């Protein structure tokens, strides 16, 4: 830059090259302020600050435009956010929804290309972060389902012990309206009580817990309601944790836990079947046979409770970040479609409870615990995986807050002889 230009105060630095590009994509009103690796800053003074640590932040975004490229940049550490990550995501999402229908024209694209070249952002794509899923085999085969579950749920029991409350429930909690001071553990126990009551559990009842997680429902049903529980999971880490809890609590005469696919459950006649946030992993085309299988495992008059997330729109898997980093092969559908598939399986749907607002509180509680113990999490899994968790929980809470995702408890029963419930 010439001396006269410098004296006139012409802005200098990487951020000033990039600011017009960002503004062009958001109708002149970018939702974030930029801070680049050379220390330069540009953009609205009152906006969250997106920190570009190095050129890889731009290269991730250029080689994979959209959510996945930005997620890779964040997870790798090339892109950071100063301040409240959820607020930044909220503002960016709102700006995309406001201006996404008016993409930049050819002139703006040309300007973007010139700016990226000027700051050295055009080059070979950076390596994908190590935590990105790379599954093989036929979708929803037994082997691939096991690999998909292992990708997230076998991260280590110590990780989940750090993030979750004492119940080890990794699903939406339930805050009764009359107890505004309830903790997350209180709310999880309230949810477990609610599930057990909906299933009509009593002393000696036979419960099948499909996708049992770390055994929160299994142990609660056996301990508090006297049920005999068969629990199945595809995660070896979860199976081992539940087995250890069963031994420690002396519940071996009431709980059996196995590493098993739902298709391979070889006993039926259960009084109750629960599937707590595992139906999302079943798949689009596999849900109808899954629902029929659950019906076949119930005795006539037996009760089913499915707690399951729902989603419409273009990303039934949860979006590119979720599909690559958290829950590969996950599939969510609108609530009405799930209810229809359960009814088509020959089950009578007896009730639906929306829990979306409860999931906002649940995810925020997990996120707060992550921030409180972030250094401990990094020590366990490394910085990249810890950043993945941070982005996942912040984005998840926001998705439920904005109604882009929902969660419901669907109660149903298998009719008895003559259509009755006995």
C-alpha cells in the first residue's frame, strides 16, 4: 500500500479483504465480526467474533461450502468463536434464513474469489478432522449399525460420566411444572418415573429396554418398580457399564443385559417394551419392520413407549455435522409419520407427549457441565473431540429451541384377543 493511501486510513489486513465477501452473502449485514490470523478485525462491533486462526479456516469453507466446511474448521481449531457459541450460531442461522433466498450475483462471486486469492486461502484442502465418521458396508446392516453406534457411544464411559448426571441418562429429561428448582438429575428421575408409569410397570413385570444406553431406565425399573428387565445395546462400553452396575447393586436376579441387535432378540411375551431415543438410529426404510418387531415382542395387552426425536425439512439425519461427527446413518421424520408407522404395525397409539422444551433445558445443562469441566474433557479425549462435543451440544440446544427438531413420547399397546387390552 502506498504512503498516501495509508495516510488516508485505507483499512489494512486480512479481515478487511474478507469483510466485503461476508457482507455480500448477508445482504450487507454480516452476523459476525471477523478477526484474522494477522490480528486485523472487521465487521459489526456488537456481533460475536469469528476468529480465523489460520488460512485453513477459509480452505475448509471453500472446499466444502456450507455447514460441513465450517464444522470442520471449528472442530480442527482453525476457526473459533469468541464469546457465546450458541448466540453466534443463533445469529448466523437467522441471517441465513433471512437472506438465503438472495445469493450473491456473479460480481460478488468474482470479488470473493479475488479476496480469497489475495489472502492465500486458495490451496489444497486441509485434512479432515480425525473424528469424522467413515463407515463401510450396507447401510443398516447389523455390522454397520454396530459401527455407527460405536462411533459415538463407545467414546468411553469416563466421558459420559463427566458430562451426564448421576443417573447416566443420555436422553431428554422431564421437568415437572411444579418444581422450578429441579436439577438435571431430578428431571431425569422424573422422566424415568413417567416412562415406568406409562408402561404400567409393577412388581414382576417383564420389560424389554431396546437400546438401553448406560442403563438409567433398566436400573430404575428394576430398583424402584420391581420389574424384570432384559436390556440390549450395540455398544460394548454401555453393556459393560450396565453389567457392572447390576453387580454392584445386586440386581442380577432382575436384570439381564446383552450386546444384541433388536432383530436378534429371541424372546417375546414382554409386558412392556421401551425404546428411548434409539428409533432415530433404525433408518428410513427399516422403521416399519422395526415397529412390527416391537409389536411381536409384546404380549397381547402389553404396552410400548417410544421416546424419539422428530425433524422435517431437508436434513432428516440432523444435518451434515451431525451425520458426519455424531450420529452417522441417523434418520428422523415428522411425528405424524412415526405415529402412522407404529399404527401400521398393528399397535394402538394411546398418547403422545411433546418434550421439545424439556430438551432445550437438557441440552443446556449438558453444555454447561461441558464448559465447567472442559479441561477435564480435553484431558480425556483431546482438543478436537472436545470441540466436537462443544459444537454438538450448543447446536443441539439451539435446534430444539428454534423448533427445527422435536422430541416426543409415543405410548401404544398391543390389543388383546377381540381387540381388548387384556
